[in-house]
């Protein structure tokens, strides 16, 4: 009996192999579909990560850790904070923008999230609105306007007079380009008439280094969140001359607001929100928003936030989007007037 040609043997085996690959593909696809079709009502079934685009220890990180602990209790699931600092928050934001919209990658940041696109127009790789789902606004915090104790000024008006008398002796510090403190300081310089005196504003990589230089006298003043500035004030290493909220802070009851100090309509907050990647399923968004509402309205969280210099300022997703739009218009006016750029 003659052996069959090799080509004939191959022709009879190829359909079997193809059928095996086909079945494997079908089974794999079915498995993926099953994993991806977990109903929103079952969320969450595994660990949730909250990305914080700043180093540990700052105001955003402090709020995120308080919130993460309570969110885990609300959802009965582990919630971890993942610090991804770099490029004024752009590194962490980019990670979230590219993440799957499944509710397991969340994002907490301050108002700088919506300021960055106005500064990094050439280099930014995501859209701060379209690439994210605004879940909830969480909190806000007034800033402390503080100076080195050797500065001969006990009020913002006195500081402005001192700068006008000798502008070369002064420079200011800020925790980063486009931060709430940077924009508030630019607003003060414009309102007080010292914006044209070419007084430098040094840009630091975080509030810690900036505060260190103000306390040592390398810089003369800055505006920064209470969480980071208050310890220096309490220790006598900084002198608080005003706060930027609409009312005095219970943590500094003797320190006037900017409005009380003569700066009409001057009100500035660093605000903080919870985002997720764009196209987050509505059922998951509602579950996260409901949890945020309960967390931010609880008396123990309000007390804890007040002790850190924050106040609960919950808004649902729709209200948060409107607030972002309003604040962005205000920030754009300051940035354009002060010619603040990053690219």
C-alpha cells in the first residue's frame, strides 16, 4: 500500500486545528463577555483604587485618605489610595483618563484638574472634561495668606504698601503653577496694584518646599491650604494675615477674611472632587454619588474635615459639572490677565 501524499495528510488535519482554534476563541470570548457583563447592581466586587495625582502629605492626599476609608465602609469593599505625582498632576490624571470605565479606578484632585488644560495647551494628552466623569464634588477649603514673621506687615493692605515701597525686597512662593494659591496670589497682586512691579512668584513642586522657603525667609509670603499652612502658623513660623473664604475660619478666629481686609469680592477656595474615567456606567456613577452624599453629610466627617481646614461641600454630578464650568471661566480670566503660562 502506497503512503498518502503529505499534502493530503495536511489537508485533512487543517480543518481540525481550525475548529479547535475556533472553539477556543468562542470560549475565550464567552469568558470575557461574562467578566465584562457583571451587573452594575453587583458593583463593587473587588478592590477600588483612588488615584491621587500628588505626593503624600498634601491637602488632596489628606482628603482622599479620609474619603477612601469611609467609601470602603459604605461599599463594603477595600478602597486604596494610589499616589501618582508628577507634572502638576498630569501624570495621575492621564492614568485615569486611559483606565477602563468600570468604577475600579477613581480619581480625587483639586481645582487644578480644570486649570491645567489652560496652562499646558500644547502638551496635555487628555481633555479634563470629556475624558472624565464628574461623580461628586466633595469639599472645599479656604487658603491662608501667610508671610514670614520678619515681614513688616500684619494685613494684606500693609503688605501691598511694603511691596510698593521696596518691590525688589519681595518675592512670593506658590505650591505649583496654576494651583489655587498661585491664582489667588495673582488676584491679590492685581487687586492691590502691585501686579506691574515685577515681583517674582516662585513655582515650587509642592506646598512643603514652598512653605519651607517662606518660613526661612527665602520668600516672603504665599497663599496655601490650611492643612499644610496651619501648623507653621500655630508654631509661630508663619504669620497669617488673612484667609480667603467668605467667613473667618474657626481654626483662626482672629484672622480676618480678605474681604474684611479691604479686598471687595475676594473669595477663593481650593475645591476637591471625585472623578472616574469617561463613559462610567450610570448605575455605578449613581452608587458612587450616593455614597459620596452620605459620607460628606455625616457629622463625624464634617468634624474631621473642619479640623483639617476643609468644609464639606457636596454636589452631585450635574451640579458639580455646572460648578466646574463657572469656576473655569473665573480662572481663565485670572490666567489671561496675569499672563500665566506653562508651555
